[in-house]
C-alpha cells in the first residue's frame, strides 16, 4: 500500500521481445519531487523502462501506477502524457526558425496551427509563463534569438522548457549531458536539481561525472532488473556493480 503512495510505482514489470527479456520483473518507485539517476551498461533495459512508463512499449507482465492511477501499462501514449509525464529524448526537437520565446509559446498553446499573426500575440498570462520558463531554463538573455542560433546545450534547455510548459509531474530525461561542454554539463545538473524541487525527474545517464554532479539516489539496472540502489558512492562499492561494469 505504501508503495502505491509513491508518484510512480513499477510493479514486477517484464518485457519480452522475441524470447529476449529486456525487462525482468523490474520494480521501482519514484517519489514526488524526487530526482533519480538510472545507470547501467548497454542493453540493461533503461530505454525499455522509459518506453514502458510512457506507453510506447507494453509489458508482457506487471503494472505501473502513476499518481494513484492504475494502470499505465493499459493506457496509450497520449493518455499517459495527459496524466503529466513528459519525456525528453536525446536529440532536441525545437523549432529552429522560431525564436526562443516563440518556441515556448508554441509549447504553451494547445493548437499549433500558426497560420495567422493573431496566433503569435501573447495573453498577459502567457507572457508571465514564458518569463518564468525563461528564468528556469536560463535563457532569459536569448529570448529573441532563433533556436537555430543556440548552442547544443541551450537547445536542450529550450526543449526542457517546452516540456515544462506542459507542467509534467514527472519528467523523463535521456542522457541530457551528451555532447555538452563541461560548463553546460554543470549548468544542466543545476537546472535539473532546480526542477526537482517541484517535479520528479528520472535521468538516464552514462556520464558518471554528471551523475556525481546530480548528487541523487542512483538505480543500477542490469539485465532488466535492479542490481543496486543508493548513493553513487554506495552503488560504486557494490561488488556486483563493479563486476558488471568491468566485465563489459
Ligand atoms: P539500454 O537502454 O539500457 O541500453 P534497452 O532498453 O535499449 O537497453 O535494451 C534492452 C535490450 O532489449 C537490448 O538487448 C535490446 O537489444 C533489446 N531490445 C530493445 N528494444 C527491442 C525491440 N523493439 N525488439 C527487440 N529487442 C529489443
């Protein structure tokens, strides 16, 4: 019962592809306003886990409870997104030809058929929300620049801002630090920590320095289930974790 009070509860989730077990009775809980880092070698099941949470992949067995709603594994992707789960893939999908603030406006509006000038007028409420988002993603000074002119890191932040416009309760982020400069990586850790004050964040990451910067509880996946969980120092000292990483 206590587990279903968590924001997200994966209960014994298995995913089998043509006889191959990508997830093997995986159980996991994420609390409200918690940030969790998910690590593990290639093929451990990290992507499959995110696909199950967002409804892209249907598990062979198991359940997923989100914010008291049973059962994500029986819902489609659109319905799950409506419940407040946002996902950031590695490649940013911002609108290059639009300015930073227009990208955020597009994300705020339900209707994206931007065929008239009226579309781009902001209500006072939209202006306020855009300002708050710009502050959060550290792009205030770049609001009038076209997204195409942003650095790789800034584009990633803009896309995070576009996801935040939908006010998700849980944000799933796939390797946010990939391809970033050291400074951008450190800023991204700050940005995510700031988001996690109010929303839950699950970060799949390979870069151990970045995971260290995040300074959050880590879950190590291996062969589709949880191998170890705890602080990065705690899981790094685990013999099975060492074996899995050195044995690659
Ligand atoms: P990770 O993200 O940790 O690298 P994945 O979740 O991508 O791991 O993959 C887990 C395993 O499942 C891999 O061995 C992969 O080849 C396999 N797999 C993933 N998706 C499919 C699919 N659609 N069909 C068949 N096998 C898949």
